[in-house]
C-alpha cells in the first residue's frame, strides 16, 4: 500500500528548507541588484547552510540508532526514500563541504569580479541533489539526485565563462558525465527488465535467491550486464582509475573554490550512493565485487600518486591526489564488504570528515595566493612563501602533511582507521599498498613545502586575504591540528552511521 | 504483428546507418528524424503508448530542432573537405560486430523477467480476460500505469525532477547570456 | 492491442496518398515552363533574399534551449490527463495529488520568473 510516513514534513525538513533557501538565491540572481546585495548574499548563504545543518543535526539527535525510517513507501510496500543515521551523516558532510567552500570563495569572486546570485543558488541546488543521493533507496530516486547534483556542478565548473580552460574542463566533465549517466540508466533498464523492480531491497532479495539456487552462474546475462554498467558509472562519479580522466582538467579549469567544492562534496555524496547500492542492493554479489573493486582501488592508489608526482600545477597535483584519496576510501568500502560490518563504513565517514578540512584547506591557500594577475596555482608561485607570508606557508604545510597522513595531523587518523579496517577484514595487500602509496605521496606534498621554505622567491607585492578566508584558514588548521584530541568523540558519532 | 516488428526494425537500422553515412548534415538529421518516428511506432507495437508519445514530443520534436539548429549554427563549408571515415573505422566496425554478436546472442537467449523472479511491482503485461473485454478507455493502459507510478509511488523523484529542470534552465541561461 | 491504432494508420496513409496524388496530378496536368522563377521555393510571393544554407545567429540558442526544457516539463505533466477523472474521484488522494502538482509547477514557475527577469526572452 502506498503511504507517506506520518511525520514526513519533520523528516524532510532539511531538504524543504534547503529548497526554499536556494529559491531565495534564484530570486536574488534575477534581481537587477547592485553589487552589495550579491556580496551580502554570501553571508546569507552561509547562514542558510548553517540552518540546514542545524535541522540535520536535530534530526540526527532525535532519531533512534540503527533504524531506517522509510518516508515514502510504494504501492508494493518498498521504501523509496530512507532517513537513517547513515544518510544524515553524509548530509552533514556534504553541507560542511559546501559551507567551507563558500567560506573561502569571497576573495576569488572579488578577483574575478564574478559576483552573481547563481553561484550560491547552484551550490545550494547541488547540495540538495547530494542530500537526495544520500537518502534515496531506489535506483530512480538516486539517479534524479545524482543528475541534480551533476548538472549544477557542470555549470559551476564553467562558472568563469570567459576563460577558455574553464569552459574546456567543464565541457570534458559534462560529456563524460553525460556518458556515465547514460550508462547508469542503460544498466538500470536491464536490471529492471530482469527483476522488474528498481528497489534495492527487492534487488538484494532476488540476487540472494538466484545465488542460493545455483551460485553466481545462475545470474541471468541481462542482469549481470546491467549491474556491470551500474557499478562502472558509480566508480566514474567518484573518479576511480580507470574512469578518472575528467578529473584533472575539470579541477584545473574550474575556479578554485568550486574545485574545492567539487573535490569534497560530490565525493561524499558519491560514496553515500555507492554504499547504499552496494550494501543494500548488491551485497549478495560480494564474491565477485571484492576482487573487481580491489583491482580498481589498487590501480587508483598507485596511479593517482604516481601521476600526482609528475604535475607542475598545484591544482592538477591536488586533483590527482584526490583521485588517490578516493582509492583509500574505496578500500574502506571493500573492507566493509568483506567483513560485513560497519567498521569500514565508519572509517570512510571519518576519512571524508577529515578530508573536507585538509583538502579545502589546501585549495584555500591557493586562493589566497591568487592576485596581481597570477593564478597562484603553479609550483613556482609557492617559492619563498615563508618569507612573504609566514603563516600562510605554515598553514599550507599543515594541510599537506595532513593530506600525506603524517601523525599527529588529522589525515593520519583517517588513514589509520581505514588501515585498521583493512587489517581486521584480512585485506593485507590493500593495507600494504595503502601504506606504501601514502609514503610515496609525501614526496610530492613535500615538493611544495620545500618550495615554500627552502627556496628564495622573487619579491612580490603583498597579498590580502580578507576576513572570511582568514577565518576559514584558521578553523581548518585548528581542526587539522587538534582533531586527534577528540578522536573518540567523532569516531563514536561516525559509528552511528550504520548501514547493516 | 511479428511482421510489423521486423519491418519497423529493419527500417530503423537502415535509417540509423543513413544518419552516419550521408554526407550532408541536414540529410543525416532528416534520416534521424525518420528513425525517431519509426522508433515511436516500435514502442506502440509493444503497447508502450506513453513512451511513444515521449518519443514523438521530445525526440522528434525537441531534440531534432536542436540538431538542425546545431547544424545551422556551424559553418557547413568544412563538410565538403572532410573525410567521413579513417583507418580506425574498420577496426571499430570489427569490434562493434563482435560485441554486437556476443551481446545480441546472449540477450536474445535470456528471459524477461529472469525465470527465478516473481513480479512484484506494477505489471503491465498481465491482463485478465475481463479487462480485455472492456472498452479501451476503461482498461488499465500504459499511460495510466505510468501516471499512477509517477504521481503516487515516485512522488519524490517527480518533485526533485522539477528542481532538476529548474537547474537546467538556470544553467543554460547563465552560460548562454552575454551579461549576467 | 495493435488493432486499435488502425484508424490512425488509415489516416496517415490517406494523408500520404492525398499528397502523392496531388503531386502526380500537378505533374501530369501542370504546365511547366523552365525559368529561373519556377525553380524558386515560392513562385509567387516574396522575392528570395539569400541562400537557405547560411549560418544562423547564435542568439536562437537560448530560445531553443528553453523550448526543449519546457517541452520536457510539459511531458511530465502530460500523464495527468490519463488519470485526472480517477484522481478527482478518489477523496483520499485528491488533495495530495493536487498539492503535489502545485509544488511541481511552483518550482518550475520560479525558473520561469528567473528567465523572465534575466531577460533571456529578449532579443539582445
């Protein structure tokens, strides 16, 4: 019987609120307002995201643990929208990522003279799409959320419309993204043809039934074909090697705050969707999924780190390093698949939380370096930074060491938990490769540190950051430094995001 | 019926090949239009009336205009000097034939839905005898099942789809306008 | 199932046949004098200004894009027609479906207001 949850308005408050907020920005974008209105809307958007975050946290606190509340059930009685702590945690991560990306975007928008209302509206719309991705429970809802997110981000990637590299990167991203969306839909149509359902629960039941009857061989060809397409399109969205080709160009071309946003929030949402599909829908297939995913995760970690070494542009380097980080997180997912416990998921959630602070931090230093007609993203732009701006150099060092996974910074904790989950589920090969590639990654992070401290730079005019960027840098540095003191607290929160 | 299906399929394949092999872009676009319309007939043959309507409205109506305008936006002088194929085409043709043969064979010999599966969701194919005697407008038809699915079961994706379309409008206007 | 489309098929065939017959008739009985004027698309009417195969102004792009998007929006509202009577008869779902459609149209209207305010429909 078709039904709505009696308190659906309460359960969907964050989404409804965010929709209203983004409509406000759309109206602001339509007004022929002066620049001050647009500049003020930055503060307004930060406030809106804080409100949404508040709603999510309030729901999170009031919800019982380990319960998956179905907000909408279809006529056949399947959930099509789930609110649980898993989805709420991912929603928090996505909102945090958006919040910090907006916090660091003031200077960039000033430099490029690109204050528009659409910037804020599109970021809020894409966050709305990601929230749908986090709580969808059927393949159609997930796809609509994915497309809402992706369309907003394609436009954001081309935000500086007059810059050729920006449009080029966005176009590459768009074409490959459209291809992967098409693959997703094609796969889903085969899955629907074979199982006559798009609900993950039903898919799981039927897969389980087929496998108990005759093993893996018993899965009919169309279903297998559809599942392959589905998994490939998911891996594409989180930029796993060999589906990563769009990443460096899109990241380099986009304006830096958007790059920071693209590297954290869609990744979190992509992992939310991947986790939901794998652990609710495809878990009976773990026998084949694990070797396949292991291969891609290994390739991702190795190639992401090696390619990052060869880059001469800091944004491209961070793009490849974000590919490598996606590989680390994917290993966490594999650990959870193998052990069938929440440990891997908790590690991934923790990693994503830490990743927001270190990655947006590194990008915000690049934003701070921009000015006087220079992009600030070449390796040479970092030379002698310690002489010019000592605290910027120190902050950048913290972020990079954190990304490299050196104790006692926050990044180390993220890697540590993933490593532990891998060891507990006896995936020693992945654990070893994770450790080795982390060591390799320190080499290219250290190159920037070396440039900043040891080399003599040319004299350059002073850079000004502005209040918001400064406060964002300070917040992120503090989190990176002192997170280790609150590890237990945050870990116990992340542990609540259970999917099993 | 099977005669119709085969005839329509052969025509679709023929016009699709025309799309890639004709020299002038406008002729290709018109072949594509015919292929789209034939595809609509194909959907009708299998009782998917709503999808057929979509095919005519969106593809034959909207997408075709987009293609034609796309051709008209670009300079057509280069067409006369460009070759349509190059050496890789033969390799590609070979690979396509191999893949097509394999997948076609596999897909042709599989059942829909898979034999182990019970139908759980809306069933369009199963129709009782009493229903078949009803006048057409009172039967459980394809557009009606689509509507029920869209307005009841999939209300949430339906609402989010409006957000998706709004984002598309904003993005398109934002990127195309001269001044913001 | 398929036989219910027979009237449509008959109509399409008749339309094609009618056009074909007219064409053949004018070919047989028409008097054609070869001249420059008779090669033009409109023999009597506006004089030709230019060639047809020319590049079109990119300004049409926005119009085209909006047309396509609103086309899709229409399509999502199109199924209402199939169940309208049934929906309005069902007291339990009447308000629910009505509000749902209102929400859908309202969000789209905001998109429309946006393009109107932006002047995307103006010729610049």
